[in-house]
C-alpha cells in the first residue's frame, strides 16, 4: 500500500503561516466570484488558480476547496486574502425560503429519469 500523496508545498506556506482567515468569515456554501478587472500580478499560484476557477461563475467555498484539493481551512484563508485585496466578491447563498423544496427537486429528478 502506498502512502498518501503529499502536497509539494506545505500548507502553512500556502497560507503564509496563518490558520484563520483575516476578517472574512466563510461557510461551505458561501459563493465567491472573481472581479472581472482583477489582475493576477503579485498573487500566489494558488490564488491565481482560485481566480481562474471563479472567473467561470460563482463557486461555493466547498467547490473551490475540492478543485484545489486543499483543506477547507486553507481555502478559506486564500479566499479571505483575495476578498481583502479586491480580487473576489462574496455572494451569500439564497435564503432557505427561496430555495426549492426537497419534494420539488425529487419530482424534477423523477421526471428527468422518466424521459431518459
């Protein structure tokens, strides 16, 4: 059995030695989107990758973390820095009162399955 693959760069280097985001608090479903005019000059390779991902549209913190293959805590530090520097903006997810019910989603899924 092979040992787990280790990242080439230690995680504390990616975050500049910080374990917590500066002042921006994110949860797993917080949406982030790149500012269209944001440049990649002077940012780290990991931050550049975040911007590339978020230029395609809003992504949740969990999705960004998954794409980067980094722990959520590390991803939150990167996102916080990018929001602080004006590279990203945060969008709150839709309130639960505006989200479709589980029953409606199940009906849509059943209808799609019936057509396929």
